[in-house]
């Protein structure tokens, strides 16, 4: 009875082993990547619960205005009321995505969250066709951005933050077309009587000689499932 040469048998086992190893390696690689990747999966596949929550909150607290005169654009603006919850969630997302250590995270949180009990923060994207007027931050700007309060008073912004990194942190969760706009984070001091407990809206006004428009921003958070 004929038998298979020993060399052929060894060669067959070697080929089979190599084939099995080739099939196993991708599985091990994928499993390993899933187990060690600490980064939030922003923009990859379905949104994580955290990302979806931030997006929903920012959409809920957002507003938009378009002002025209004689069929020409005077200005357009988008805005988001940056609630304490939005800021905390966005800061946590940013800290995790950048793998911040405890000291870096503490410094970052202090930069963003320290004065939350004293000010109202609003993210604004602003555009006007006149390039020399396309700003809100210069002292000689023709535009004034203020809050219209429940008690009939108005509150002007005390700071106009144009820190691009700060604004970009929030922009990751917004679908804004800002091709020609500039971004700002406006701060308004909180004061007694500014808003009634039953108020549902924050009214922000942008006004200047060419025209005026206002945006209504939800004060209370939406009802959502985490």
C-alpha cells in the first residue's frame, strides 16, 4: 500500500497552519483595537449616546435670524445658548478625546467652566456682506449684541471670546454652514430680575444702523432619553 512521503505530509500541515494563522490574525487585530481604543468615536458610524445628547441639546438651545433690506442681506446670525450642561458635556468629550491627564483636565475645566455662575454664554456665528463691518468684537463695531430682559432692561456683552479652539469644541456638534461667518462666544452678566422663573426663552438682539434682528433661545432643556 502506497504512503504519502513524509516531506509532503509536513508541507501540507505547514500550509494548513499558515492558512489558519492568516485567518486568525485579522480577528486578533480587530479585537485588540476595540479593547484598547480609548477615544470617543466622533464621526465614525452611529453617534455615541454622549455625542447624540450634546447634539440634541445644542440644537434645542439654538436660534437663527436673517435680516434683509430691499432684497439684500443685511446680516445673518446663528446662536446657541451654552447651558451649564452643554459646557460640562463638551468639556468632558474634549478631555477624553485628547487623552488629558488629571492636571490638564483640571486646567481645561477651569478655563471653560469657572465663571458659569456669573455669566450667560452664547455661541454666535455672524455674517454681513460688508467685510469691514463683519465683526462683533471691535470697540468701534457698528453692531451691538445684547439680551432683552423680562424686566424691560437690556444687558450688553462683557466679553466677546474669539478663541478659535474654544469655539471649535462646540462646532463639532453643529451642522452650520459658516463659509463666510465669524465665530464668537459672548458673555452676559447674570443679574437679579433678569428673567422671570416662568420664562421659556432667552431673547438675543443684534442691532446696528443697517438693521436689527433677534433670536429666541430656549432656556429649559428638552425632555430626552440618555
